């Protein structure tokens, strides 16, 4: 599982596995949304009342440096995701929702780029902008 790999990598780097690091990473890994620091804090605060925004930001920075999460600088500041699979982010220009699109063709392209360029690719970010089905249904297309 994705979470167990993160735990192993923290230990390999000699970093402590704090409860805060664990719950913040788990919140991202289990979310189907791309969350910002405030949303993570809001989600975790009821169960972890001592959690601070500073701790959330420090943990996000650590996880980003370890390549465990990916920031997307869209809309209202950085949002983060923990989806390690090659995918495309579909960004709604109306409501701001970001949806992952996974397809074997995306993974194939990821490997082709690596094979043909010689790059050891640690991650990629591809974003398509448009209007999501919910906003289209509300007549907000355009």
C-alpha cells in the first residue's frame, strides 16, 4: 500500500514517523480530492485538535521533498495529491474541481518519454482545462 511505502521511506531517511505526518499523508492518500493545507487542517482538526497549520505546511513540504505528494499550483494556492500513478489532472475552469484521469495510455506515454529521453522520471504533471460535467449540466459551459 502507498502508506506503508511512505513509512518505509521515512525510516530509511532517518526521519521520525510522527502521528501528524502519518495522518496528514493518510488524509491525502485516501482523498479523491486535491486538498490545500487549510482543507487538510479542517478535516483533521476534530480528531487532532492540537494539530496546527504550521505543522501541516511543514509536513507537506517534507512529503513534497520526498516525492510522496505532488503540488498543483492552481486556483487558491497549492493543492496536493498523493496519487503515485501516471495520470492527467482535469481542471474545471468554473468550479475549480480537479479530477484525476487514469488511463493505460497515460502510463504508456510516461514510459515512452522515459525510454526515449533517458530521463529517470520521478513524476509528471499534465493538466487539461475545461468544464466538468456538473457545471455543464448547470449551464455554465463556455
